[in-house]
C-alpha cells in the first residue's frame, strides 16, 4: 500500500484545497450553493482521488484514480476561469492559482507515466 502523504502531487493539491477554501470564503453569499460549492468539491476531489488510488492494490487501479484526479484538476481550472471572469477572484490570485493547478496537472500526468512503465 502506498502512503499518499509522501507524494508531492498530493501535498501540492492539498495545499491548493486549503487556498481555495480561504479564497472562496470571500465569495458573495448568493454563490455559496453554486460556484463556491462546486469549486470546493472539484478541488477537493484531486487529493481525495490520489489518496483513494494509493489504497488500491494494483497500479492499474491507482492509474484509474489518477485519471479521475486529473479530470477534477481540469474541472477546477475551468471553475477558476469562471471565477476570474465573474470577478470573484482578483488577477494576482488567479495567476497564482492557474500556475498551481497546471503544475498539479503536470505532476499527475508524470506520475501516471511512471506508473504505466511498471
């Protein structure tokens, strides 16, 4: 069994979740059950699926959960674009968040490649 806490991509995605929770606290109340909730669910799904995949018995199963995490990262990226377009996050925050989500996507992809070589 793998220890998900040892994976840098899990650590980075966990930190992203904490940042998004902090930033989304500032969103208007009317967005609480819409974009705020969806953004939080999408970003939380990234480290959650990495964690779940680590608990699986085979590389094939782990890869499956990395695919789900990658999809959630793409969903998070879109929702951040939407938040930027709706002026829910400022330019500085959005640039940093886009850099982080793209770095996470790259790390997931590289981990998938590494696993598929075995």
